[in-house]
């Protein structure tokens, strides 16, 4: 799940695309993939709030990121957390 202030205030289902190019988000439904900001940097990791836990799996972790385009939140399951953090560090 992704919540990007530049893309609106809602959580969006999809997948983080990690490859040789910039990080991108491929939505699960309908829209085209979006390239995430080049200056995206991890600011923290937290558990979902009670309100967020209603929207998606409460066992997930939220990776908080900052960029010149605003705050980006990426919700991932614990087993994927290290992979996402490493991708953010190398981006």
C-alpha cells in the first residue's frame, strides 16, 4: 500500500517496482505506474495506527519517507521490510 501526498490522501494498493531504474509504484487497479521521487529517503518505520489498521493488514509496517514532493508512506509486511529499506537506501 502506498500513500503519497502528491498523489492524494488515500492509501493505494499496488506493488513497489525495484529494478535498475528509479523506484516506481504499480497500482493494482487501473492506473499507470508512477515513478517515485528520486530524492526519496527513509525517515522512519512504525506500526499502523488504529485507523490505518482498518484499511489494511494491521500486522504490516509503515516505512515513512520524505522527498521534495512531500511525504511518502509505504505499508509492507514484516518479511518484505528489509528488502524495501535496502531498495530505498540504494535508490
